[in-house]
C-alpha cells in the first residue's frame, strides 16, 4: 500500500495554485465540462427517479448500456447508436413489464431483475462473439472520465439540454403523477404516458452519460445526490436545485482528487456521494 | 455431454446453485428484494477484489463482505427490509470501493489486468474444480435446509408482517436471517457461476412460479424446479452450440420461462374476467392456508 505522500502527488496547500494546475490540461478541462453536464442532468432526473422509487429501474438501464455498446461493436455500428438504442429498448421493456396491471411491487422488481439479467446475458454473448472487446469491459463498466474528446462533450451538453427542456416541460404533471398516481389519473393526467416518457428520458440520460462515466458511476450520480436532497427538503424546486448542486460539488471534488491521486475518479465520486447522503441523514435525524 | 469432467462439475454445481437460487428467490421476489439480491452480487465482486488486493483468501472476502452488507442493509430499513433508495446509495458506494480495490490490485502487480473482474461478474461455470463443486453443493444445501426449516413463518412474515408480528412471529429476526442466507447464496453463486447468473436465477424462476400459482408451497416447489430446469436446459443448449456462453443460455431459458408464465397468467386473467369480475390485486397475491 502506498503511503499518503504517494497517494496525493503535486497537491500543495494553496487552493488557487491547485485549481490553476487542474485546468491547465485539456483532458482535465474536458473531464470537468463533461462532469458538469452529467452532474446537472443526473441530479435533476435522479430526483424524479428517487421520488418515483425507480432506483432499480435506473440501475437496470445503466447496466443495459453495456450490451448495447457490445452489440454495436459486434455489428460494426457507431457505439453511440448502441448506447441509445439499448437504453431506449430497455426503457420500453421496463415500461412494458410495469404496465402489466396485475403487478404489485414484488412482481415489478422481479420483472426488472429478469430484464436486466437477460440484457447482461446478451451482452456477454456479444462480447464472446466479438473477441476484441474483452479488454474494454472495464471501460464499459467503470468509464474513462479522463479520456473525453471535444465531440463527446458537445454531444453530452446537447443531450443534457434537450433532456432538461423535456423535463421542465413535463415537470408539473410528472411531479403530480409521481406523488399520487391515483389522484393524478382521476384529474385527467396521462399517468401511463408520463411513466413511459420518464423511463425513456431516463434511458436517454443514462445512454448519453454512461459512454463517458461508465455504467456504474452514472448510477451513483443518479441516486445519491437526489436521495440526500430528499432527506433535507420536501419542497420540489428546492430539492431539485439541491440535488443538482450536490451532484456538481461531488463531481468537481471527485475529479480534482482523482487528478492529484493515483486512484480512479469513480472511487472518489462514489465515496463523496455516499458521504453526502450519510451527512444528510444525520442532519435530518438531528432536526427531529 | 457427460464425457468431460468440466461438464459433470458444471451440472452438479449448477443443480445445487439453481435449486438454492430458485428456493431463496421465491422469498426474494415475494418480499420485493430483487434489488437487494442484485446489489449483494456486486458486493461479492467488491469483497473478492478487496481480499485479492489485501492478499487474503478470496473466498473469505466474498462471504464476509456479502453477509455483513446484507445484514447491514436490513438494519437500515424498517422491519429489516431495506428501502430501494438506501440499497441504491450503499450499492453505488460499494461499486466505487470495488473500483478502488481493482486499481490497487492491478497496480500492485499481482497480475490480472481486469480479467479477474470479468470472471467474477460473469463467472465460469465450466471452470470449476472438484473442490469448488463441493463448496457450492455444501453452501447451497445449507441454505436450502435453513430456508425450508423456516419456510412457514417466513412466508407468513413476508405476506402479512403486521399480522405475523401480532401473532408472535419474530418478523425482524426472520428478515435479518433471511438476508444473511441471501448473502451467503449470493457470495457462493457469484463466485461459482457469476453475478449475471445469480440475478437471472433469483428473479426469473420465482417470478414465473408466482404468476402460475397462489399456493406458497406449490410456488416454492415450482420455483426450485424452474431454477434447476433452467440450468440443465441452458447447459445442454450451450453444449450443442459452443459459441453460446453457458450463462447466457441459462439466463435466456429462465427469461423464456418467465415470459411464458406471464402469458399464461394473462390468458387466465382474461378468461376469469370474461366469466366473472376480474380478481382484485390483493386477491391475486399468494395466500397461506392456515
């Protein structure tokens, strides 16, 4: 095990100098820009995901990106096509199993698990058929935050902007439907269409971000800041903003720590996110 | 098919793991804890990597990590049933820790450039030794025995925790104990056959059984049979078509079972709706005859 001095290299006690060093590299600027877009998008969509209790669906969608990417490389299609195609197909499949009227909570979770296992099985098959990809599995799952290209940043910012516009447009009815589906249905809100639309939006966000962050990190950014925000406030707008802000802080700090250390960004971002959630729980506990 | 030793080992270990996952999975689905099972399979991944990074026996890391996290997640929630948001948050952090241990493991030069991670995630049922098979059989048999011994109170506590608690069933203790058993099964199955197969075998056979019958005991038997059947059929398919990985074949068979069961139950519901009023949601949950 390396000592502390070896874990953090080049970190001085002067924050301004550290930040200047951080943004002096192009790859680091790209990572920070991409991270900002991911944190804003995941913070906002994740807030609705946590409210709707669809954490398992969110995890499943982020994992489904992997067979999509593997399938696209096997078929010789662009990777982005595989990511978005698989996430959209996954969203439709999840909407299909949860639209099954007989479904209680337990059945929905079992059906979601089945969808995920089957998708992973397909991904494994594709990887087996396409031998070259095996070494890239870690990148597919854990991401390559520090190797983001300019084009990827532009794509990501466009997708994030589009998704946020859609979310803002459907925000009010979606909030109503998420809080009380029965009453919303009675008031004429198209609950099922909103539910399908939200899953597609979640799939879009996950498909766009998992290309950069990997399937696992996007999930952490979806769930932890949003869960922390909902511990702290029940007001929708304040909660949404808080969720985005926490996501941003966690991502920026995590990327900076990863830059100065020998360990991966995924570890720092997930650990900070978890710490924020634990702190939020403690604050809520203390307030009672 | 039975000529090769690796195939015989795969069949024996697969039968035990399939039976344990089918049986435990029935309660997992009934208690809506599929997400917890999924999370535990990834905890196994982190545990194994942590043990590898620290130079401890991988199997110890697996079992200690999964069982501790399983009980911990139960302790966070009311009535020993973790909330999905809490599972998700803990889960995401555990994955981050896994990335850290992977980095330590690979930079410390003990070999394995991430292929260890792949093996844990997808398993290799064809690569089991005689000792692996014996351990898989022992752990699965122990889990089967424990669950069968408490099947009746556990079913009661899962279906109606309030009434069960009022009648003196130790609901919380059962919940924590069940999570510990689930953790042990997850650790064993992840290491022998991979996280992918664990999730497929926990969710799909049980979900299929729950759609076909309302009786808990028939459902338990059916779910166990589906788990074993999926393993056998999947291994046969993979043997016939060598490019098809065994885990993909097994999960595909299990998924097919679930789709067929869902179609059958939808037809039944449609038929019942024609003859009489449609059964209500509550009425279609399993009932425990007393």
